[in-house]
C-alpha cells in the first residue's frame, strides 16, 4: 500500500477560511492538523479586492445599539438563510473580527479605540468596516503568519481530488501532486473544505484567474449544495479582473461596443432616448454594483443587461472609455443629471472635464490601480463584461458547518450559508465564523479511522484515479479547449440571464461532456491538474444548471441576482424578448438543495431552519458548557 500521512483533521485551502480553521484547531491543541493546498498563494482572499473591501461584524462603535439577535435577524432577512447559521455568524462575529485585529489586520479605529463602521448594502446598521481595497489579502497574510507561528504543517502543490469515505463518514483524502503528477494519501477522520467559491465554472468572472474552487469534492462525497441559484454578477474588467464599481461609474465613462468588423457602437445612446437618463443610470451603477432583477424595470440594472446584450447576444466586445465624454458630448450639462448624481458630483467638485479627469480628481488611486496592473486607462479603453463575483450558495452545512457526511466540513465561500441577498462584507465574516465552528466541533469529536478500514477504501480509490490519469495521458491533448468551451457556454446561458430551454440544452451538453471525460487528453503529468479542474467544473456546472432549471420550472420568477425568462412577464421597453420576466414572491422561506444520485443531479426544497429561540439562563449555559454539552 502507498504510504500515507495521518492527521486528526486535514484542512483544504490556504485562503482566509482555511488558515483560520487550521489555526483554531492547533490553538485548541487537542487534535493534530495539516493543511493541503493547490497553491499557498492561490485563492480569492489573497488575490482579490475592491474599492473598499468590506468586513461585516456586530456594531462596535457609536450610539446606535446593536445586538446579536438584531444582526442574526438581518442576515436571516436576506431570504433562504438558515437561522442557526445566521445566529452563529452574528454571535461569533465580534470574536472573529477582534481575533483578526489582534493578529495585525489594520482595521481602523478612532482615537478612543472605536471600530467606527459604515453602512453597506442590505445593512440597516453601520456594521461594515474595511482595511482598504485589500482587506482579505491582509487577513490571509496575518492568518498565514499565525499558522507558521503555531507550526501548522502545510502541504503545498497538492490538489485534493477525492474525499475518502467508509460506512460512517470520512476516512481520508486523496490528493494529486500537481508538480509531479503523482498521488498523495492522507488518513484522517475529518476534512474541512475551505476551497473557496466555484469560480472556475464561468468564463466571464471577476474572481482571480488563479482561483477555480472544487465544490465537486463535496457533491461526489454525497453532500448537497444549496441555494446555488444565488450569485452576485456585476460589471468588471476582464483583463485585469477588477470590479468597475464606485467611482469608475460615478465619473460617467463612455460605454462603447466593437463588432467583428471593428465598427464602434454607442449602444447606450441606441437604447436611451434621453442621454441624461442614461448617464444617471450609469452613475447609480456605482453603488448599485451587483445585477439585481428588482432594478431592471425602473433602475440601474438595465445597464448590465445592455452590456450582456452587446457581448453575448450580439457577440461584440464592450469597453469603458475614460478618455472621452459619452455620446460625443464635449461638455456634460451636469444639472440635467438626476438630482442625486448632480449633487454628489457637485459636492465632489467633479462637474468638469472628461471621465479620466474626473476620476483623477475624485479617486486617483483608482487610476493607479490599473496602471500597476499594466493598463493605462487614461489612454486605453478597458474591456468589460457582466461577470460572476460571488456565490451566495454552496455546500449545505449544519450549525457546526458539518455537511450531511460525518467528518466532512465546509467553511468560507464554498459553504452555502448566505441566501438571496447578503449584507456586503458578510462573506468574509462567515468564512471566519464557519472555520471556527468546524474547528470547535472537530476538537471535541471522538471519530477515528482504523488503518485497516482506510487501506481498503484507499486501494480502490487509488486504482480508479490511476486508471483515469493513465487514460488521459494516452489521449490527444484537448483539455484546455474543452475547458474554454464549457466555461464560455456557462457564461452565455447560465449567468444572470436564464432562459429555460437554453438551460435545458446547456445542462444536456454539460452532462454529456461530464460523462465522456474518458475522451479528454493532457500533454503530460504536469497537466493532470487541468484534467481534474475540468472534471470539477463540469460536475459543478451540472449541479448549478440543474438548480437553475428546477427553479425556473417551480418558481417561475426572478429574485435577486438573476432573470428567468417568462413569456407572461414584463419587459422594459426597448429590450429584447429574452429579458421578459416576472418577479418571484414567497420563495425566501425555502432552501433549494441539489445532490448527486447515481451520477444524476437531483433537486429538492426544504423550509429554512428558523433562528433558534433565545432565553438561555447563564447558570444553565455555564453548567452545560463545563460538561461540554454545547458542542453537540
Ligand atoms: C472582486 C471581489 C471582491 C470581493 N469583495 C468582498 C467584500 O468586500 N467583502 C466580502 O465579505 N467578500 C468579498 N468578496 C468575497 C470574498 O473575498 C471571498 O468569499 C473569500 O475571500 C473566500 O475566502 P475562502 O477562504 O473561502 O476561499 P479562497 O480565498 O478562495 O481560498 C480557497 C483556497 O482553496 C484552495 N483550493 C481550492 N480547491 C482546492 C483543492 N481541490 N485542493 C487543494 N486546495 C484547493 C486554493 O488554493 C485556495 O488556497 C469579494 C470577492 C471578489 C472576487
């Protein structure tokens, strides 16, 4: 039998959630733990950011009284959220946030030590804070330093490819050494997936290019995904990948599309008869960044649809041009903008010049950011698309972030604890809380795995994977073109605009490709990781498309981040027929789940778990805590 490593827990991933899970386990000192990662420096946390990257926590400043219950209620109000997860995310938010502060994340305080907050979307309090555009990078670096201090072993360049299971739950993990193309085995009763969002399924994406995610590990182990219909999509530049939110929109850039003959189209002018109405909608996009079906008929999300129409339906490339004012205007008559846009730009002393001149005046770092990434937006137009940024759904977990498979946990963006809407910044908080909860549970768990059980399972799994790879090494190399084609198809037919018959054919095609993986080839052992990524992408795409299709058939309406075509629905004047839709109602008390059964993707619906009742008495809690009953 191939030698293996043995630990009480293996954490998969070196993002903010993965490092935290490992640190918390190690701090507790009861269990041995190691991290495996496809790349220490890979992942969304370390490689992304935005204008003011936000962390959402309990209010810790000012006069407005906040409480755990209020915060849990606000998280729950996002719709299709489980109340126990919401309560934990609220209850542990201050502890997790202060842990990050202690580790050195530079969250700002006033001169009295208050963590002064601001309001983010879906946030009635000022619970949000930020350490700047690279908050999640700072978090990851501080947690990595802590993991080093605690001497957590990190196995780099290992891609987890299968969770090993015996009758009662997890018994190990199989990884591919991405540099050598060989396999590495771990014997363990606990695996924490902190593999990030399933970013790899989309071509049009603002996730960092290095990050793809691996949610299929959970599906293939028998766990469910939930709320996979819920995403955040918004306008972003495609190279480099960065959100064009905030000031990038408020300075009123010129939107232009270019067809395959090189002809430019002023497509906003073609749609809006009133140019100042168009400019006001562009301005609003600045702080209404994610696409929102409720803001299509009368609001700024029509801009997202117009960009999608150019790029996907008309097959044109779309650019933001900061060098000229839109619609050939030499000067903008700012007073003709909406009162909100005019007063904001007036207060910012930005009622002059061209978009780039306004951007330099209002937010010079926003120009420098692109310059640092090699793009001079004062000279070059910036290519954009309607991109996927975040998956609100994910792997279904209980109140300890354990999946339905005993010993298999999910934390961070791969866990599906958000619903239809979430307050901006709550993803980073959920990642810290979920990883802490999983670590707490594992620390008290008695699960073990015998060598004999493990070896029996490992032998079969290893033989299967070895045969899969040997076959791919013999086939003609086509893994990259297959990956490019399936991610393009997903962005065209399975993004924010969902039309039932296109979803059905995309699902059929994706299932067909998933079932014919044996015809895919790679050009050498070092490319085997690309084969496994394609395998993951196709599996997750099938689950996501099955969820979309089921939603379109059962709910027949749009909510949050997507439109589902409905011939009975409303259509904003001047838009194409495929943008006709109805708004859904009454679905937010339910959670949709999708799982794999004998290779097929099966969906089901359940009621949300309510927020648990409060009313605990200190003495009871204390006694139970001493007896450790609170863990189970
Ligand atoms: C542009 C942008 C802006 C954002 N802004 C905000 C914001 O303001 N506030 C907020 O709360 N959230 C924001 N988010 C979301 C947030 O950044 C992510 O949800 C979060 O960073 C994910 O952290 P994570 O630890 O779960 O995963 P990641 O940081 O993505 O880490 C995943 C890790 O798993 C590893 N991995 C994956 N699969 C495998 C495998 N099979 N084997 C081994 N290793 C594997 C990767 O190498 C990586 O180390 C934003 C996201 C984007 C893209």
